C-alpha cells in the first residue's frame, strides 16, 4: 500500500509542477483523479479487511474512511468518465506521453 501511495504521490507531484508551469492538461488531471481515487478505495478496502468485522462498524474510523474514499470514484467525474477522457487522448493522432513533456 505504501509503495502504491508513493508512486501515486510522485505522479501528483509532477502534475503540480505541470500546473505551476501552466501546462497541466485535462487529461493529466483525469489520470491523477483516476489513479488517486481508485487507489484510495483499494487502500481503504484493505484497511477494512485488516480490521476484520470491526472494520465494518461505524465506531471505527476505517469504516468512514472507506465510505469517504468510495465516493471519490463517483463524484467530480466518475472513474468511467476519467477512462473515456484518457482513452480518447491515447488513441488520438497527437498523443504525447506525459514523461516526454518538459516542465
Ligand atoms: C457526495 C456527493 C457530492 C457531490 N457534489 C457535487 C457538486 O458539488 N457539484 C456537482 O455538480 N455535482 C456533485 N455531485 C454529483 C456527482 O458529480 C455525480 O454523482 C457524478 O457525476 C455521477 O453522476 P450520476 O450520479 O448522475 O451517475 P450516472 O451519470 O447516472 O452514472 C452512473 C454510473 O454509470 C457510469 N457511466 C455514466 N456514463 C457512462 C459512460 N458514458 N460510459 C461508461 N460508464 C458510464 C458512471 O461512471 C457511474 O458509475 C456530487 C455527488 C455526490 C455523491
């Protein structure tokens, strides 16, 4: 979990640099939204599993953390919509990989 969070943080940091250089695209942002929200759900889900039955109880913060993470794949653009944005870019004629851009 820690490894995946660190990798996602690295991409988000790159996006912040791109934003500061006025070069962040909607596709970059969609990738950041998709990877971080899906990862938040996966990590919170493992946290619930780790707690066993207690993880399901409202008294335990991990239960609320899972609920809070879960909605991030739905609101502000669902994961499916992020995938549509990203795939349109990947299949376009002028697709440019993120790591080949300078900022
Ligand atoms: C807590 C919360 C706060 C919110 N706050 C705001 C806010 O402040 N401002 C605001 O404007 N909205 C807000 N929303 C609304 C939120 O943006 C929508 O819930 C979200 O866009 C999904 O739309 P929907 O609920 O109508 O689901 P639907 O559009 O009906 O989608 C249902 C499911 O179908 C999938 N789907 C839809 N279209 C496609 C497609 N073409 N291809 C594949 N899959 C598809 C979706 O990904 C989703 O999984 C909020 C929602 C919640 C839960």
